C-alpha cells in the first residue's frame, strides 16, 4: 500500500505519480489520505477500509491502522513468538497484548 498524505484531494496532481507507482507489481493499493488540519500529523480522515489476512485471521483495516506492513514476515515472527511463550494447550493462561495496535499477536495466540 502506498499512502499519500495531503492537505486536500487533488487527484490530477497525483495522477502522474500514481501512474508511475502503479507499474510496480508489489503495489496493490494507493490511497490519498487527506488531513487539512495544521500540524505535523500523518493521520488522515478515515474512509476506505481494506481486508488483510494474517495467520489465518481476517482483519478490516484502514490506511491509518497500526498494522503489520509485511504480513508474510509477521506470520514467521508470530510463529516464533508462539513457540517461545510456551502456552499450555488447555487454554488456562491469560495473555495481555498491551499497546498492540490491531491486536494481531494476541489474536494469534488466542487460537491456542
């Protein structure tokens, strides 16, 4: 996902850049995130949502979501975490996933 941040929506200005970036097969979505407020924030107005799969779980996210940018590598990392924490198979343990963004690690562990 390529996420452009701008103070207004002016598609004609972005079109040449979007056309060029679209030629890369790794790019699967392009978003123009608009935030007209004064400040140094890179969070735009919510609107578009995307479906992303991670570890057999389905997430509905937006361009502003705190989500893993490389799901293939995140799955490898989460398998390593699952191996390291050594949860019991009976589900008797509690896992706290603090400051977790969308909660992908906790949700992955919750399947156990």
